[in-house]
């Protein structure tokens, strides 16, 4: 079974709630239009899903997550937004939908956590209609950069990559997406990149406090200790480094993401 490195603690959900189509799936925007049917794989608390639903209404939108924990919040968000979304639990390797069920199959920050991302891509393509798109976006942690220099954040990045790889996951998934699509037998691919940047005082406070919380009170923190990769005292130092970065007047951080738009071809074609 796959192990989700982040888990669903409040500091993690704090980050996930910020995500929208505009800031996390801008590469997909030109493909969206009213009436499309959309599956959002790994939907979490549903902010991207609900945004997608508003943009493709009256199309059918389904948000799927392997964990039930965030789905109650997602359903409440959809109800408050007045959009129709079905939220379900399910297995990304064995989607409970017929072939050719959706026009768009979307997954944001999902493949990096999977032990077999190629199998997941094939399954997403299976439920996507010919001519539709599979859209995936994942961060490349090793390409994350910041200012000012911080040994504590250096330690965070090293530790995060080691924990993720201990989970048989790939924290630098962004650079590997194109290769995974090719191995999956999906040749009609447009690959792009985009970045998140946190530089204003509000952005630094939000991102820094999120990661300070994750460093001490999340599945990532529990795994780091359980795997013998860090002590609680070391994790507290990482948390303090995040808060120090957030408080720096010239603090800046950029996170690079890889993106794919995969055009699904009819069965048996090229």
C-alpha cells in the first residue's frame, strides 16, 4: 500500500485549502468549458474540485480520494458554493468507473506519492474519453529554492526527500512526469512548468506556519521519527527555521512544478 507522506493533519489541510484552478491548474484552464465531465483524483478538501465544477457546470464532476477524512469538508464546501460535486473514496489504481467516462481526469500533487505512478496514469487514461485530457501536476522538491540561506531549511529538504523515498515515493516527480507518460504508452503529451512563489509577508506567514506545523505535528513528522531519520528535537529546529524564514523581511521561496496535458487517443491508435 502507498503511504501518504503528508497525512491529513490541520497544518497540511491549511495548505491544501489554498489551492484553486487558477493557482494550481492554470495549464488546464484553456481546456475547460461548460458541460465537460471531470474526475478529480486525490481531491483532498475539494477546493480545486469545487472550482472545476463551477467552470464546467452543468457537467458531471466527481472528486475522489483514497482517504475519507477530508471529504466531509469537501462536501460542505461544495454545498456552500452551490455547485454539484460527488465526492467518493476510491483507489487510484482501480477506478470504479467504466472506460471512457470523463472528458477530463485531473490529479494535482498525486503521482509523487505513489509507488507506481505509471499504473495510475494508465488507469486515469482508461476512464478518460478519446480526445479528452489527463492533466497532472507535481512539485519537484529538489528544485525548491529560497532566500535567505538557512541550514534549517536545508535540513528540511534533505529530510523530506529521505522520508518520501522511504515511502517508495518520488519527491522530485515534476521532472519525471514526461518519462512516466511515455512508459505508460501515452505519447500525445504537452509538458510545461509553473511555479509557486511565496514572498509577501502574508504569503510567508501562511506557508512558513504551515510547514512549521507539519514539521512537528503531521504524518511526515511521525514518519521521520519512526524511520530513525530525525529526532523530535531536530524537527523542532526545522519548525523554528520555517518561522525564522517567514519573519525575514526579504524572505522568498519558489517551488517548481511539472505539468502534463495528455490527449487520450482512441483504443488501438498510434
